[in-house]
């Protein structure tokens, strides 16, 4: 039975009230990772809904709860809302059982996205680890579809195991785009793995900083993000040009519940994207 979620309100009427969305397409990316494409069932809400690359939604499963999930789609070129989800907890396990035609709730969009206006005219280095690639997919698509606005694009993806590399065809396609470098590495290889095998984040040794006008966007485990930042700033990238997408337990998405407090900041409303200098003093600090 599909549970219906009331959808008679306007988009801005209640920040805690989910809008109803139908699952239009579902793809099983790996044993635990799946992608859902959603459409808001109220045409006015669908038309009014806006977001930027790097923002997130709260996905609501009736009777179970809701979870913060990054938006993967490109707001200017895709009509459906795309979310790639790792089945790791109670809510995501429930979402993983939902099929095309069923309905869930959406609250959003929330947070601060990637600094795309600042990036125009600059070289861009995008580094992601594991499923940390999901929040960067929308910004990669944004840059590729507007390639003339940006300088050299470097895409770095690091995974622990080859089965975490869920979109090989995208990375192969991106390799063919002019003025674009694609680097992929796994901690452990396999028989058919033709990318690098690299412990830690050694794949960054292949990254070249071509200009002092370079901006870096990183998403993944915090230790990896810190290591990548140290390496890239030593190559000449200013700390002020490095941006992180942070993760915490976000339950309200509007800065009220306090679960995602990060020092004096809240990941949900002050982030999830931060410049490195904004949060440098908090990284690696116990309790933050």
C-alpha cells in the first residue's frame, strides 16, 4: 500500500511539512547503493521548487522518518530530482525497498551549495572519496555543460574497494572532454580494474596546479579532505580557495534541533559547503 502525504500546502508554508514526490525511476547502482529520480506530485510545487548544486533534501519515509540526502541532478538541465543513497541505516533501508510509482516526502532544498559563481574563469579541482562523489556529481555536470566558463577541470575519485566505484561510464566519458583530467584510484584493485591502485590519497601526486587561479571542491571522509587540502595548498592553491562539503547527523535541516552543530555553526543551514578557513580550527577536534 502506498501512503499518501498531504500536498495542499505551498512550498514555503511550513519548513517541517514534506511535499509529496513520486518515484519515477530507480537504479540499483551496487549491492548497497541506489539512485531514485523523483517528481513532486503537485505541479505548482514542482514548478516552484529550486536548488543549487551542493544542496540537499530531507527525504521522508512515511512512518519511519527522514534522512538528509544530497541532490545529484543539475537544476538547469534536469526536470527530475535525483538522489543517490547508500543503504546504511533504518531509513535508508526502508527507502531502498521503495519502487517506481510509490511516493515519499521531500523537504528542501536546504543548505549552502558549491561556489560556482566564484569558480567561473578559474581552474577547478574536484576531489571526492567513496560515495562522497554524490555531492560533487551535480557540480561536475554543471561545469561540463558550461565548459567555456571554466578553466582546466581535474576530477579525482578515491575509493577503498572497486565496487564503490559506481559510475565508471561517467568517468570514462569525462576523460574525453578537452582540458579535463580524470584520476581514479582504489585502495585495492581487481582483475578488470584499469585505474590506479593507491593506498591513502597518493593519486593526488598526479594532480597539477596550472594556475594561481584555482578553486578546489572536496567531499568525503574528513581525514581524506584534510590530507587533500594539505597536498593541494603545498602545490600553491590558497586555503581560501578550498571548499569542503561536510556531513553530520541532520534531523531538522533548519538549525533548530542542534544535531549537526559544528562549533558555532550548523552544517544544515551554514553549510554543508564551507570554505576551508571557516572550519579549519574545528577539523579533527573531538566533539565537533
